[in-house]
C-alpha cells in the first residue's frame, strides 16, 4: 500500500518524539563532567616559594636546639633572646659561618663542639667560669701576666763591714756596690724605689758588754727618715760577745735615700761589724702628691 508523503512525515515526527528523550538520557549518563578550570589554583599547586628568613623572638622559655645549625647569611640573623639562657646541644660539630654579632647580655650554654668561622663580635662581655671548668692556654704562645703588687724588679745586694775603736756606738753607711767605700754611700737612683727584703750580719763587741740598739736607718730621701729595728741574738764567747741578726724585712727607700746600720752598746770598746742586705729596685711612675713612686 502506498502512503502519501504527508503521512510519512507525520510518522517520522512521532518516532523522534517517542525515542529521542531516552537516547539523550543514556548519552548524558555515560559522560564524565570535567572539573572547572581555574588557572590561578593550578599555578599555586605547581609553584614552590623560596624560604623566607623569619625573625625569632624568645621571651621566657629556653630554646633547645638539637642537631646541626648552619648559618650562611652575611648579615646578622635577627634572633632576640630575653631573660633566659639558650642551650644549644649539637650531636655533631656546630658549623657557623658569616658574621655573628651578640649585643647586650645573652646567656648562651653550649654543649659539645662549636666551630666558628668568620668574625665574631661579642663586645665586652663578662665570662664566668664555674667550678670544675678547665682553662687551657697554648704553651707555644703564653699569655703575659703582670703582678701589680710585685712589679718588674731588678735584684740588688748591698754589703759593708766596719771596725770602730773606743766608741759606744757606730753608724755604718751602706756603700755603693759599684765602688764600695764609706765615703761613697749607696743612694737610691732617680725614678726607682728600693725594697729591702732581707738583712743579716753581726757585730762583735768586748766580752761582758751588752747591746743597746740595733737598727737600720733610712734617710735622705722620701719618705722621711725612719728606723727598722733588728732582733739581736747574743752569743758570749771567751774574749768577746757576738751580736748576730738575720731576718726578713719589708722596708722602702725612694730616690735619694741612703741606708746605714746603727748599733749601740752599754760601754766603750772596739767593735767590728758586717752586714748584708738583699732587695730589689722597681720603676716608678709619675710622682703624685700622696705617692712619690706609684706603680706605672
């Protein structure tokens, strides 16, 4: 049977209306919806930011640092530590390179080995060494020290002997060791101070006589004249009495001063004496009103 063209068109339209919706639903269910494209988020996922130095400020708690700490910045790293110690414990040597500046007072406790390369500026800190601390100095480059109570010294020895006849006392000036003579007494040189450390000697007097005085006289310079008493030890011999003495002293004689041994006994007679003195000369600084020979 032949159909007319109008009827065939009508049937085709009815088929499309009945089958088309189901085919469209199947096509949509089989496809995966892609995520929306965001260029900004994609860039953030694939971009790595360089590390930025962050200033660290510690106010109260301690900051233990374990392991290896490498400092390579040429400028000081701004790390502030207030009112607390910073214990640094390094399992291996702690390398620090660059410039390390420490200002104010920052207590730092360091355990194990710390190797520092470069310039370390610590200002004028106070270093406290606790009990049990071992301080080692390189013997090839010893550290010079100075004892201000015992400044640089030049040893000196003075000696004299004298015989007096028919006298009750004697005063024997100590001669110059360069030219020993009673007419050439020793005079402390300018810019020096003589410190007497030890005096020994004897005086022989007639048997039966007793000593009255035994002393060193320091006079002629600064300080004013004064006496140093010596302790006599008496030994009675058959034809004489021996007065001997040997003792440490601490006597000072400034520039221009002279020294003499004075001895007196309870009668007249012949006397023989010998005395030795050891000491040292020290250099004087600029004289002051209250000290003619300050330590330089």
